[in-house]
């Protein structure tokens, strides 16, 4: 595939607001997880809550979009000069030639949860100010971001659970290759809500303590929220930066909420990413794993890596910093991989105490300062929906 240059990006998560804060947390393994303190949620668990989301106001044409997901989306757009970089791209290409391709798993469902609790006691009707189209509607996120950035090119939202904001990178490559646009704003936003917290708790996947990916004693996930954005453009003499050089997608459909135990779909996705990039296993410096910290998921992903890259490959897991941000997980992983490419280090696995010997992986508790040229980022979702992205620095 023709590589795409990532000319701007930003990340906001529980580990920090903006790129610099998240990169520092990644290097130091500084977790943003805290005991669950969301109103009306009574679970013994830790969450990755982003400070300041509730204070974000939306006015004018953006006022109808008011919900936690779009407030978090707006907070993310205000960081790292990203909106200004998109404006410059729109000036170069035209606002109708910049696509908006984003991922989320639940969109603004928290607004629907609040409306449900405010139903008319006699009729059960939802309150008159409830606006499904601009909040819970899956397209709400792309509609909000396109409106906020003044873009009118192709726009869509992918909702494939936890692979959502990784798959949009592959979509951007296809959109640009097909001539539908010249640049794309990609990424993802997912925010905390009752449905995901209680839903994962019902599946007995939520840990009481902060999650510990790849650890021998891992006990489940911590749910988080995040907003990550990237501007992708064709490689050219005037545009430099890290590049997306390969992507792979698969759907093993083994089980609705569990991966194939041998990681067959995951292995297929990573092999596709390598093939598209024209790379071999030994060309990958490390893998930023999906690593949710559940016993089954980490085991299946490890088996996929052992099959696709060979035994004892170098890996890291980062959900001990941010929590599992679900539909935003792919965007978080890409931003963290870019931080390690920029800083030339392999990150530690946050929360790791005793690496699980059964996994057969090289995961470490401290950052390793060394040259890093290529990073493979994994994002896997319910239903066996898998995506792997291969990133490369040109520095």
C-alpha cells in the first residue's frame, strides 16, 4: 500500500490531556486510573476518567450536540494545535476534500441513560429536550467533529466495539486511494457511561483493582474514556512525519464476547499488516498489544503473536495507564506508539508486576531507551473483529 503521513495528532485520556502529558505517562508508567466515582454507578472497580469533561460547554451550532461523548470530543480537539492543523489542510485541499472517519462504541448513550431516568411518570415519554440525533446516534460524533472543524467531505463513524478507531485508519487509506478525499481526520472518542460499566461487570470481566495486563495474576479490565485524533495525508515532498505503512483486518466470529482461543483472527490481521507494508516479523521493533488484562484475551493475543511474529517477541500493554477505552482504544494505541517512535523508547507495561510465563512474551516493567523504527498496534473487538496497524518513523 502507499504509505500515509500522519501530519498532526493529539490524545486526551485519563493519563493526561494532550500529547506531551500522555507521552510522559507512557514512559514513566504513571497510571490515570482511580476508584470509580461516577454518579449513580456503584461498582467496586477503577476507571480511567478524564478530568474536566463536565466543564466543557458547546454553544451556537454545536449546542444540540451536548453530551459527555461530544464534550470529551471537544476537549480533545482543543489540544496540540490539532484544529489549526486541520484548518491548514482544508485550506490546501478544500474542506470538501478532507474526510472525517471516526470510531466509537457507544457514542452519547449517557444522554439516553439520563433521559430514561427522567421519563414522564404517567406516559413513560422521554423528556422533550432529549435529542437522539445529536447525542446517542452513532453518526453524532462525526457530525459534531465535521461541524466543529468546518469540513464537508465524506464522513462516517465505525462502531465495531474495541477495534473501531483502529479500523478507520484502514478506511482512510481506502478513501484516499479511491480519490474520495485528499486527507482524513481519523481517530475515536468513547466516554464513560453506565451501560459499559455495568455491562462488562455483568460479563464478569471488570477488575476491582487497577488492571494488570500480561500479569500472571491479571483479573480483568478497567474501563476508561479517551479522545484521539490524527490527520492523514498522502506522502509528499512537503509533508513529513511518521507514516502508516500497513493495516490488516479480520473477523474470526468465534464468539460474541470472547476471542478465538488460538488468536486466529488476530494473527490474520497482523500478517496482513506486515504483508501490505512489505515487512517481515523481524522488522517490527515491538508490538503495542490490545492486552485488556482478562485471562482469555491476553492469552489469545499472545498465541497470535507467537504464531505471527515468533516466540518471545517484544511487547507492551498500556491499558494500566488509561483503562480500556473501548471504541477509542485503537486511537489511544496509535498515539502511544507515535510517542515511543518520537521519543525512541519501548514503553513499559503499566501495572505489570509478574509477567505471565504462559504467554511467552517479552514484556517489561521499565521503559527501554533504544532506537525504535516500526511499531505494530493491535485493537481487537467483540465478535472477533480485529485490526492491526503498522507505523514507521522516517526520522
